[in-house]
C-alpha cells in the first residue's frame, strides 16, 4: 500500500466524452503530480501542484485539465481526447518537491 | 528534454545469479538520482534516492552506486529471486526538482 490511490484503474472513452481521473494521497504530502506513460516510452511529467497551486505544465494540450481542490486530491479532467492519448496515467505525491515521489497504480486509458 | 538512458532494455537471469544494469544521465544541474522498482499492475516503488558522488545504497539484495561526474549509476541484484522480476526505472532530478525518467530495464528471473 503506497498511500496513493487512483480511480478508475481502467477507462475506455470516446473522443467526444468527458471523463475525470481521480488521485488521492493519504500521506500528508504537499506536492502532487500527473505523469503519462505512452506505449514503449518513459514516464513523462505532465503537471505539478505544490501546496494546491499549479507550478508546472509540461506543454500539455488543453484537452487535459488538472484540478487540485486540496492537498490530498488531484483530478485530471479529460475532454475531446484523441486516440493517441491512450496511455497509462500515473499520479504521485511527495512531501516537498525535492523529495521522493510516491506513485499510485495508474489509470489505463483507452480512447476510441 | 533530458537524456536519461537505461541499458540493457531487458535481461533474463537465472535464479541465484547476480546481475547489474546501468543508468546514464546528464552530469550538469544534478540534484539527485532516483531508482524505482515497478511490478506489472502495481505502483512504482521507490528503492533509492542518491545525491552525492560516490554514494552507495543497499536494500536487502539490491544495491546501487552513483557517479555524478561521469553521469552514471549502476543497480545490482545479488542472488536473483523470482520476486525480483520487475522493471527498474531510474530518474534524474535536476536543480528544478523535476524527475526525468529512463525507459527502464525489465528483469525476468527464471526459476
């Protein structure tokens, strides 16, 4: 149990759908992250939130919209995605930006 | 985009044998080097965080070394067991505290 949970674990959506990924951390951490892993590629940082404020947007298309309502929860809202957005989306948290990041198990997303 | 390379991409090891693999990373703006172990359908698990040149860390049968001047880290598994089968990721953390991951080395231990 890493203390970072993600729901749903699997998601299939059409290109016109709107869906949201949820991440929750039970570790009392101040920083939260979204990563993407496409097939046969390394994990790629998407967004960083530090004390609920977004501090990094790694040139992510606007069809991905993050939200951090409090320091324990992080959402990724998905709208009009493309098939190439199919990937594993991982959430992570850390006490401070420079410290070890703890990961959730990921959401496997398929866009049809 | 930072160049973090891991080699080999995959390896097969006989149970009981020892093995090692490499992570290479930029030698400038270095803050830390992280190693993770990732089993299929599970969360990546933090193994080590290494910050100082010459650092050596150990956790059970797994150990790691760090050379920040030449930009490489080795991870060693001694006496491999089937439960060591996983993908091992290294990640470079620069002075901006962002993690740049390698593609991983997938280890399969044959009984």
